[in-house]
C-alpha cells in the first residue's frame, strides 16, 4: 500500500538570527518530501540585523517570510499559527538555529502513520549538537533521555494542527512557554518521542552560558508553578 503523506506546517521564529537562518532554510528547502505537502513560515520578530533580508532570499514555493515589529518567541509562534493552511495535519515549531536533514519529514511521516492508535497529539525528537564535541554529545544524549522521560522538549515541538484552535503559546512567558504548551496539549492526548539522526541544533547557548549552569537553571524553572515562571526572562544569545 502506498504511504500517505501528512501535510506539515513548519513555524520558525527568528529574532536576530542572521548567522543561522540561511543555513536552516537551505536544509528545509532540500527536504526529501513532496513540496505540496509541507509549508514553512519564518516569523522575523523585532530584529535589528539582516535576519529578514537573508530569510527573504529563500521565499517562494512553500517558504513564506513574515516580519513583525514586536519581539517575543511566543508571539512569533502564535502569529505563525494564524498563517498555517486548513489542510495542515501536523505543525512543527523549530528554533532558527535548528536544522532538519534530508529524510526527516519522510521518517516522521512514517512514524506518525504507523502509530495511529496511540493518540499522539504533541511530541519532540532526539537532537544532535553542532558542533559535535564530546561534551556536547554527552549532554545532548542526557537531554534526550530527560525529554523522553519527563515529556519536555528543546529546539523542536511537533503538535497536531487541529489542537491549535484550542491552545496557544503564552505570550506573557519569556521562558518555560514550551513546557506550558506541551502540558496544555497533553490534556487532549499523548506525548511522543521520535528518535532520529536528522535533527541538529547549535550549542551556542550552552557554550556561552555553561552546560551545568543551564541544566540547573532549566531544572529550577521547570519545577516552578507557571505564575512564577512568568517572572523569568530569557537572555538572547547570539
């Protein structure tokens, strides 16, 4: 039987990402998946660098670039939600420094097609670091285990598009907004963890802030009630 193709919407918030956005879009443009079965929305929000200019070079076919004067990753994601097509089956929220290798959508499509009875509505993937230093590979393997066990994510979230009429990202939160989004989505179904070798993300934040410091910071914030999480900011690292 011929494999059905889900329609994927990919939303990429991008604030001052001129060093990364072109590489991210190069990979997306070369995905081995029918072009009529996925769409991409880059939401440039409040940048003061060349993010918008660089992203616009890739616009066309199924890649769309939208500019907003307002900063905020949650605001950008919610703006992207408003743009996705009515035929969308799954929406992928992707950080601007995260790349999807050639086979990713095909493999994700097969995984979701093969698990129709598990009531999946939200999930994430395993992630590889770039550059792949020994330290980075150790920490990323550790985070993969944490994401799978505790049903959380970093750099990529995948949600059933039909849920997006009921749930959104909290625009009052600068950190922990993805945790709340996953928690809200799980009210409607189950979380999945998709193991893949095709998702890579930059280690820039870990290298600049410190691996151990980020671990304890994220753990601390994740265990706070939402009302207290809203008090924490998120420093931009470029």
